[in-house]
């Protein structure tokens, strides 16, 4: 009969091995085009589009749509680090 420690050890090794194997095929981040191709939709009425990518949008922190369907993206280039001199960061100093 296995002791509780051996069972815990076997379970831990199995879990870690499974996690490592499941992430092994993701070596580098996907390009936006590659990511777009990786989506699988179950409904033909749905679609996925690329609307904001680097370098046009850097460090997005929020997104909203107005009543006309226009999308607005808020960037925060100094997130998550704080400005070195203690001043407020961002292009407008806010």
C-alpha cells in the first residue's frame, strides 16, 4: 500500500508533466494572423476580425463602443511600471 506522501508525489509529478506537455507546442506568441486562423467557431453567423494590433495599439487597458458602433481603445504605455521621477505618466500627464 502506498503512503500518502508517495501518492501525493505521484499525483504532483503527473500534474506537472501534463501541464508541461499541454504548453509545449506554444513556443512563441502567435502573430495576429496566426491567432485569427486558430479560432474555431461553432456558429456560421459568428466571425472574428483583427481590429487592433501592435504597433498601432500598445499596452491596451480598456475598450469601449459608442452608440454608433465605433470602437475606442485606451492605452497606458507606462503600465505596470511607475514613472521614475514620480510624475504622472502618459502622454497627457494624467
